[in-house]
C-alpha cells in the first residue's frame, strides 16, 4: 500500500510539474509572440513616421518658397507705390 501511495505522490508531483511546465511554456511563447508583434508594429510606425517627416519637410519648404514669392511681390508693389 505504501509503495502504491508513493507512486501516486510521485505521479502527482510529475503531473503538476508537467502541467505547470506547460503553462510556463505557454506564457513564454505568448511573451515572445508579443515582443515579436511589438517589433513589427514599431517598424511599421517608424516607417510611417519617416514618411510623415518627409512630407512635413516638403510642406515647410513649399511654404518658405511661397513666403519668399509673396514677399517679393509685396516689395514690387511697394516699390511701384513709392515711385508714383
């Protein structure tokens, strides 16, 4: 009877360890999946941010050119008014 009981306790410990090991394995797998997904998402966001920055730089450059054109036009009009 004692031998049977010892086997049952050993089996219980082994089963518990195996079950816990499975949960630990699943937790680690989920963690790795989450990290990998986060890296992919971060890469996509960084590419999007780079494109947005390029667009903002183009807009800023266009606005500077427009400002220069407006200032030159204003100066021409002002010069004509002063020469009247």
